[in-house]
C-alpha cells in the first residue's frame, strides 16, 4: 500500500469542512494519487439493468422529479443525475448538445462515482457524509476532475435508509461557484419530494402522518396501521423519536381507543401521546420532540380537554398533515 499523502495545512484550512474531511480520507485512508488519470468505473448494460431493478419503484417515482430538475437547471448548462446508494448513476437528464461532453466525463448511466476510488466528488462524498455537498472545480481530489462542478444531495427511501443521490453537474461551471451553491437548495427540495412520494406509495393502505416541519433533507413521517401502531418511519421521524437508523422495523403503539382510520383530531392526539410517553409526561421535552413551542402544546392540550377528551389522553402536533388512503 502507498504511503499517506501529506497536504499542507493551509491548503486544507481553505477548504469547506466536508471537502476537507474528504481530502483527508483520500490522503490518509484511501491514499489516492491526485495526478492519476483514473475515470469512474463503467458498468455494462446488464449490470446497469440489475442496479436499476434493485431500487424498485423508486426509479418510476423519481422520473418526474428528474424531468422537473432538468427544466430548472438545463439553461445553466447543468445535467441532472440520479445514483443509487452504491454511487452508480442510474439515470440522467441533459441537453443533446452537451451529451458528448457528459459521456466523456462519465456523467452518464453506469458510471460508478465512489469516493474511495475516484476521490472527492459530489455523489461519492455525499454518500459518505450523508449530507448535501458541492464540489467546485479544484475542490475535486483528482486533478483530472477539476474542470467539473457538482452538487449532490442524498435522498431516503420509505425504510428510513439512504436510497441514493441526486446530483447536478456541469462541465462549464461558473468560476465563482455561485450557481453551484443554489443547486443544493433545488436538490434538497427534490429529495424531499421523492421521499414523500415513495413513502406514501409504499404505505398507501396505511394512515401516514407528517410530524411537523423540518429544514433537513428527510421529512418526519410515520405510517400507522388500523390499531394506531407505527409500522414504519422515515429517517427524520426516526431521529425525532429517538429510534436507531439501523432498526429493522419500528412497530410500537402510540396509543389507540378506537378502530378504523382516525380523523385529524385522533391523529393529533395519537402523535402527541407518543411524544409525552417518550418524554415521561413532561411538556417541554415533548414540545421539542414535536418541533413546536411549549405554549402551543399547552394550548392544544387545553383545547382537547375542553372537547371532553380524558386528561390522561393528552393530544396534538403543529402543522401536522394527515394522509388517508382513498
């Protein structure tokens, strides 16, 4: 194995934190030669078809979102890519005049953008960090990739695990990188849309509840069966409820007093009961768990008490949206 590569401290300090961490991995863990002219591995047609089949319904769900993203970024000379959780590009959207350049740079289905093989790049680094990342030109580890700019955002599947990455890349980036920074916001919105649609589709026969608002990539959503038992939750909901990301299943009871699909008030009460149970009946921690203020939670509790709901069945959540199957 080659020796670790020394990078001047001042050069590392000038990099954004996520890029700095990636460069450190490339130098000390992967020990990649910056000057090596190595392109991403390309899968054959059969391997690509297998990779597409592994993501299942997500491919069909993501297609309209890829088209929408392309409509937004194409005028800026960007192409849109969707990769799986292994960094393999499954689909792309780009304009025909740029197709030759995209193929040359492997911004194309079948390319495997893995950080430990290619070095710092949008797709591979976003997968390692689990966060949105923009890699602008000279921030790429390998010198041969420093004509590219790519912004990438992971997106989650209905099981709460990373399902893949959305990426917007350009072979003609603006030198200042101002456009690339805006790309992250566009991609985050698209990642949420894909997660929401895939979760609703996966649990179309259950009641799906959104547990408040979030600024993160993932939406806090849970699926309830007829007995008000949580049968699955998104990544954000698992974090909110203090569940392990690697849990094989969720399946716990948020409290039920009737059968059938709940109305909105019942769903509100159900969610807040779970929050209060996990916080030991303390209002302040429950409010933080639900993403609302303590005064809002107190107000909702008083409202439910006036509706003659027993005091021990305290209810509510802010901006909660209930989806019921048709």
